């Protein structure tokens, strides 16, 4: 069989134009060698195998053969022999190191191909292939395959090698569940050479898929492709866990945005697709793929749109979308850096402070109305620190507030961004109006707190930004005072726009007031709020003060008397009772004054310690005696003072001296009106009298008695001698010596 396979027809000299008779002799010897070798092949195993030959429709007469080497080959050298017996054609190739060989042959006759393994040992191997060249036109397998699963369907997209595209018209797909031993009963055929759809699949199962072209005259062989594993359909979206926005110190105007997320079907996906683009819609929208559920981006302060999806080889999950908001705190950082001059509704000029053109030439401006998408324009500037933008993509609207941001870009080749991540810095931002107007609404929720006699605290809610229609410059508080006669007076107070409360002071107590508040801009004052009324407290008795005073008085009444007594005992020592003292006698009865005649005595007969020498004084007329006599009345205790009386009696012993008779004296004094001792200045308010007070009192009494005595001596007919009922005479201090020519009287 091997010899027959090596037979060739040498009559076809066109196949061997340079073969001489000596070559044919050599070829005969080779045949005998392969005949011997053929007998040895029968004992070999696990040698050269899987020999396959095929051709292409566009290269008729040429075939390609491929094989796999043996497991025990000491080297990789092979001999390739092809023959067509019908045409007596044979060709041999020696010492082939590759595992494929391309040869030319007749187009119609059947062919036989043999591959020998060159080995020094006797354990050589051989592989044989037989077939017709016309049936060896092969198409495929595909060069690239992609899958897409959604809603229980599988979409297959195939790309073929360039030489097969014109030959392949359709292809078919077979599939099975990964755990199933057999394929589906019928194959699914495509509608064209590139795409095919498989219906009614279970979205949660894993499938094995193979593809091959549909046979035609140009594709007589359509082998199945390798088996592709198609993962389940992803129906859930990732869940964003956190977004961190941090400043970068060394990169002013940029921020580090860190995003983390989770995905429930983590074992069924290969990775994640992340797309990031500016919220304004400015290109590009950068696509990134990551295997970890997190990403870090260096972005400017502009707003961005972020989309994240999980993916495997057949499915992409629904994307979770997240807007990375514009940094609101950047408005303050640009108020001194940026300025905007609006020319009309389609043109404005933006100015920046720093000389940026020394570093940057590419810029981007974004402006937007609150609640709307931003508009943008990028430009090249290397001359001055300003730029007039005209015409604008959309006209500016009056009474609308716009925020505007200036970005710088490091790329000088083009001012359009090449990528989003780490490509732009924010210089500053500010706000502007095309045209300002007055507010169309007023502050709401006006409340009145802490109403007092003279003041009230007002609080209110701010005017909505869309109703201000300009930059708010402040609030005007209109308050009206109503008078009792029916008149009223209105006053205004302006407060700062940052305030939402204010205390009205210097008000009138017990008065009604009306309050209205309005805001104002450069366009004028806005509408007033609904009138709110209040009344200040009247000036009435304060209950708390009454309670305080009552508490103080009660405390004094309860604890005051013991305290006062204690203080009196400490500060004023106890004064002895005059009744027990040698200084003054206690008068237990109503004082009785006896009028007695006093005879002139010799001084030497008297005890000087019991005498009181009275200075000579003027004689008291009898007519004035009733006024003097009450002064001589001794005071009794304080409780007896209101009923104190004085009786006057004339002494009989001195009538011989020529004084008035007792009957005359009695008549004279009986007509005299007695004086109540309470009205006398000699009456003391208390029951105790100090020695000092007594000494001040005694000279007056002595003076009176002396005057009476002298009067009796000089005018006996008109004078009356008084006799006092004193017991403690010896305690009297001796009066100073008096130079009197007339004899002194002695008071007993």
C-alpha cells in the first residue's frame, strides 16, 4: 500500500522539467527505503497524528496540510510525501521542522498525503490523509466572535478572515447548557455573514456555543469553531457606595474624586466599564475598564457625568449614573479674580486678574442658569487677559442669574480636551445678570418674638433666588405706629441681605404696630410682605416685682425683730432703771408742789453737800407763775404721764414772814389753768433717763425755784415759794458759786 502510494507517473514531464534519468534512479532507491520504513510503522503508536489538508477556493491547485507531532519524538524533523496516482504524481519534502506544509497538485484527481517522523530510533510514526482537492475548499473558523445577551436573547457577532469574507454567505450556531452533554437539536442559522440571534435562552444559565459557516461551492469544508463559554445575562446594576471629593494641595483648581461601588453578581462578571464626561456635553466622553470596584479621577471643579456598568463576555449590566456636582464653594474664590461685562443678550466679555497667558493659551468658559445644563466655549488666547465671546450658543435671558467658570488647559496643540482625567484646572468662578429687576416676591414666614415694652424681635424667610431677579442688596422693614387719635406714622429701616432677623427698638409701650418687609436690588424695591400686627406690652404693675417686695417684707417681719433686738443689745448697752438709781428718784404718784415760806438761813448752818446756790435772777411775776410751775412737776413713769396732775398747797409755817396767806395763794392758783405734763419739754419719751439728761434738767428747775424765792423776798405779796418733794437732794451737783448780794434760797 505504501509502495502504491509512492508510485508516480513520470510521463508528465511538465511536473518535473529538470529531472534526469539519474534522478529517477535515485528516486527508486528512495522508494525501496520507504518500503522498508512502511513495515516498521505498524509497530509505532502515539506518533504523528491529526493530519488535515484543505485548500481555498481562490487558490485552486494549492493545498495546506497541518498535523501534530508524536509524543516520543526525539527531534521535530518530518518527511512530507503527497501523490496523485491517477496523474502519476508524487512529491516528497524532507527535514521539515514545522507542522504544516503547502503544496501544489492537480485539481481533480484524488490525493494521498503521508507524513513521517524522522527518528534515529526504529520507533518512527506516520500519518495518512486522503481526499479530493475539489472537496477541500475550507472557510473559517471565524477570526473574532462577540456575544451580547439581553432579555433572554443571545446576539452573536462574527468577523471572518479577509480571504473568507467573499466566500461565506451565512453561518450557523449550535449551543448547549454548560452542564449538558449534547447540543441543541437544531442549529440556528444567521441572516447574513456577520450577525445571528439565538432566542429563548435562560438569562441566568451559562451556555457553550460553536460557530461554523454554511456549505457552498466556495466553502466545501466548514469546521466548527472552538467552544465559547457565554456567561449569564447581567440584569442588576452596580450600587455606588461612596464618592469622596478632596482638594489636591499641589494642584490648585483640581480635585481628587474617589468612587467606590459594589455588584451583587460578582462571580459572573469580568470587570467594569466606566465612562466619564463633562455634564455640559463637551467632548470627549472617556471610556475606561477596571477589574476593581473603585476608581480615582483627577478632575476640575466643573460638573461631570459618571456611568458605571458591570460586564462579562456576553452581557453588560444596566449602568448606574452619578452626577459629580460642580464645586459650589468656588464662587467665592473667583469674585476677585473674574469679572463679566455683558454687552447684549448674545455677547459678553470675561476678564481675569492674573497674567495667565504666560503659562496657558487654551481656555474653556462654562456658564449656566440654575437648574439648566451648562453652555461652553473653548478658545485660544495669548495676547490679553480677557476674551469677548460672541455669538453665544443661546441668548441670555433677563432677570436670570448665571454662574460662569473659567478653566485652563495644559495642552497647547489643541484647546479641545484629549481626555477627561487629569487634563483641566479651574481658575475661578463668579455670577452675573444680563439685566436686573426688582424682587417679585417678599420675605415670608414673618414671626414676632420677645415682644416687650420698647422692642420686638422679627424673623423672616429669605426671598427665593428666582424671585429676586438681581443681586439682593438688603431688606427694608416698614413699620407703622398707630396713635390713639386714629393717626399713624410709618418708619423704614434697612438691614443687610445676610440677615434674617432684626430687633426693632425704641418703640412706645402699649402701642399697636404694623410690620411689612421687602427686598431691594439695583433694579429697585420689591413687593412688600403681608402686613403683620403686634402690640407692645403696657406699663402695668409687675407681678414678679410684687412677689419680690412681699417676700422681702415678710422676711423682715419674721426675722427683723430678733435681729433688731440683738443689734440693740450689742450696740447699745443696757441703761439702769432710774428707780433703782441714786441719781434720780422715781415718782410713784402725782406730783404735789407745796408752797412754803422759806426763811433766810445762815449758810454756815447748812450742809454744803446738800445746798445748791442759785444765781440771782430776775423776779418772776406772779402772773407768770402758772407758766413756770408745770416745769417743776416731777415726771412719773411713762404709763402714768397722760393722767399726771399737780396740786399746789401753801405752807403755814412761813406765814409770819409776811408772805401771802394760804387762802390767797389757793385762790390765785385755783384760777390758773393746769398744763398737761405731756406737752412740757421736760417730759421724757422713755422710762429711763441718763445722768447727763438729768443734769441738763436740774438747772432749769432750780432756776425756777430760785426765781420764786427771790420774788417772795422782794415782793412778798406777789411771790410764792415752791417746795419740792425730792428725796435724792444730796446727789445734786453744787451749782457754781454765784456773786449774788441777796441770800440764796434752798430747795428741799
